[in-house]
């Protein structure tokens, strides 16, 4: 069931909504943009935990670096790190999967670089 909602906005707020609609390039009206914002705000609040954590800038940089190296989002890397710690605590003697993923990726990239370097060295110079 859809209901109508009337909202007063300032000129500046209306302008921001219009600019957002134009930037999306989908011909959306202000009502479409407001519905989108409400939906995204609701999804965001559901995804957030009341027990949110804060990490230090140093750890944040490390996390961002690993995420970039793996081509993943930082949250995904963080979750896999926690799973890895949990598996160690539970007595799993294998290294955490994320550690293996990083190790294997680095080994692969190193081998690719070495093969490229050897190929370039064996090319006859013109």
C-alpha cells in the first residue's frame, strides 16, 4: 500500500535532490530520489550493528592494502580474518584461508613477473 507523504524542504535541499536526480541520468523525479534515499538509509541501518567497531588508522591502512591486493571490499577481508582467527582457536591446524589466498596470489604474481622478465631478456634487441 502506497501512501503520500508531504515534506517541506529548503531551496538548498531541493536543489541537492534535483542535482542528485540529474547526476544519475535516469530521468527520475524528486519523489523517486526521496524513495531511493529512504531505501538506502533503511538498508544501511539494517546492515549496521549497534556494536560497531573502530579500528586504528594503521590497521585501517593494512586492511585497505590487503583488500586492494585481493580485489575485495575491506569488510569482506575483515570478516575472513575473523573467521581465520576462529578456526585457529577451534584447533584447525591449517593456516586461515585468507592467509593462503594472499600467499598463493603473491606466489602467482611473482612467477608471472619472473616469466615476463625472462621473456623480455630473451627477446633479441633491435
